[in-house]
């Protein structure tokens, strides 16, 4: 392992649970000798990637990271990061593929791609907020959300969008438990009577769910084989998108999206 | 210069103007040999600090930076970063010191500290948005804002807050030109008939103005000596706060806040 990698990997030890790390804790975590660790810490600090608390002398993530993230986000907004991935997945799966981000209690579309290679296609409205309880994207998000947030969403009167929309909180919770188990949400004609879709969550920098990626097809093309193909492509998509937006998949859930 | 520093400094070459950098450009920028540059680039890329465009092979800032910034912001919100600096400056200057961030066409208070060591004190309302044209913070922001933004702000009917509030766009522009020159905004009784304040801008990750830090005093304590002391402490404060929030002071303006 190169020196640069050794130093950069030290940054990965920080988390909400571990906001500050002292020298001796770093020695333990890296299992390297104190002189080496100190040298690496000094260089990271000199470049603003770490800073040191004046009182405890413990290290924490420094301002250079915020500065570079500001530059990075100005150059490549999230939309630009997901665009090439979504375009590629849409091409592979041959169907409308889209990413939406959680915004309050709905999903806000970020980017979509439709290859239009069939006789009919899903009519996708880029400007429309998507309800959580009636879409595969929304159910994928809810299945990995904080239970208090789920209760809040389900406690409102839930609007039916088609005659197949599930609006009973108990039934929805049972379905969310299944989605949480498998990592894959599937909604048949729940948002639109002619559309079926599959969705998986995407995660942010602390492993929290921040949105979903889905494939929507005219229900007329629905088949078990198609569903399995969609699921496989979405597993690939969610891993690549989560990485591209600077997120991490919580390790305890990661196996749900690993290809067999 | 250590290996880690050499690698981390390569990240600083990226900006809005230079979103992607190819291998040969990196060789030119760093003035190091190609083999060394390639080795550093490979390690930065392996750790997600850089990524490579699939078509051009040019490098750009990678997702690890967004991820770490997310962790960093979750651990230390901006408010927590400025708190120790503002507390210290308020103690040194012996007067109410506060930071506010630009939000639309007003300033939103982020943090303040008042040491209350005098017979009278400024009544500071933490919840109140501050107008740009009538406060030293706001004028410090406008003086370093895009001219189109300034025109927009000055084109509305400007509200007088005291009988000393300047509301004439021409007069305000003349004052902004002066503040732009000196880096220091001074407002005597313009927002409140009993308060005088001095303010300086703070800058974000692309060198854009994002807010201001100010000291406000009861006008009764006003003196030339006091003003000079406030100005000196604010020059120190704006440099420390800009760094703490991941910003950079545009090099062409930096001399305005350097202590003599």
C-alpha cells in the first residue's frame, strides 16, 4: 500500500459516531507505528484535510474537504454525475430509467433516460413530485427510512392514484418489511393503471437513504423474466449511483444488491 | 515536501475554470516527472479522490470528497465551526460580534457572541433577517457581489430603518465602491439609530462572497480608536472564518484584510 493511500485511508475512520480521533486511537486503528502515523497526520493537517482541537489535540476532518466539495459540486452537480450511469442502464435494460431524490415527503426527479425502442412507452413527467406510498421509488426509500419518518408519511390520509394504489398503513408496512428484506420494490399499476415499475434505494454519505433509482415499463410488457432483468440492472445502478454521489451503502444491507 | 502533500496539492489545481486536467497538463502544472505524477494520480484515483473521464481519460475530482464533506458537515455544521472563532473575537474586541450568511437578498444570522462587559449593549435579534443596504454586514457582502446582483437589490424601493439609512442607489453605489477598495464596511446608525457597526465579507469555496462578520456597538461608545480596533479584529476574523468554512479569499482582494 502506497504512502498516499495510507494517509487518505485515515480519513475514512471518521463518522458521525466517531467525529474526533486522537493520536493513540489512530495508532490502534491503523496498526502502524506512532512515528509513521504522526508523519501522516502532520501532512494531512498541513494541507487542511485534518484539523486539531485546541483543547484535546484530537483530530477531525478539516476545511479543505469542504472547499474541494464546493468546487466539485460547482463543476459537476449531482445531475451530471448520474447522467452517464442512467443513460447506460436505460440502454442496457431498454426501458425508461430514472433517479429521484427525497425532498420532504415526496421524491423529486433528478434525471431520466428513455431509449424509446418499443411500440409504447411510459409518459414520464420530469416536473412532477412522486408520492412515496404509490411508487416503487418511494417504497424503496421508505423501506430504508427511519421508522418515525415512515409513521409520519403513513399517518396522513394516503391518496389513491389508481384502483391498485395501496392506502392502508398496515398493508403498506407489511410490504415495506418485504422490500427491506429483499432490497427491491415492485409496484404493479399502483401509480398509473398502465405502468409497472421496479425500484431500489440510493444512499448518502452517512449511509442514510437519499433517493431511489427505478425502471418503469408499460404493464403490457411485464413478465417475470423482464422483472428479473430490471432487478439485476437496478442492483448495478444503485451501487454505481451511490458511489458517484459520494454515498455509502450500509454494510449490513449491502448483500441485498450484490449480483448472484 | 512529503509525498502526501505533493499528492494532495494536485487536488488544488481544480476549479470551475479548470474542471478536468489531463496527465500532460498535470505534468506541466506540478513540474514533476511523468512517472511520479502518474503514481500520485493512481493513488488518488484508487481512493476516490479523483475519477477519470471514460472518453478523454482526463481527471476530475472524485466522489470520496463529497462523501467526506457529507460526514464532516454532519459532524460539524457551519455554526459549530464559526462558534469558537466568534467567541474569541468577541472576547478580544469586547463587543457584540456576529456572522450572517447571504440568503436570497438578505443576511441570515448564523452565530453571535456578546461579552456584555459594558453598561449598555446592542439588542441583537438572532431570528431577524438583516437587510443588505442598511447594515455593515450587508454592505460588505454587496461590495464583493456580482454587479448584476447589486443592481437587482438596489432596484427595489429600499426601506429606511432609521433617519440615517441610505436609500439612494447612486449614493449606495458610491459607498460600495469605497468598501470594495478598503474591504471594510462601516455604518453609523443606519439600521438602528443607536447602533454603529463595522463589517467585512467572508468567502466560499469558489471565492464567492457568502456572508459577513461584523461587530456592532452602541453608538455612544463610538470612537476612531474603537473603529480601528474593530477593523483589525474583523480582518483576523474573516480570514479564520473563511478558512474554517472551506472558503478561499480571492487572491486579488486578499491584501485588503492583511494586518499592517
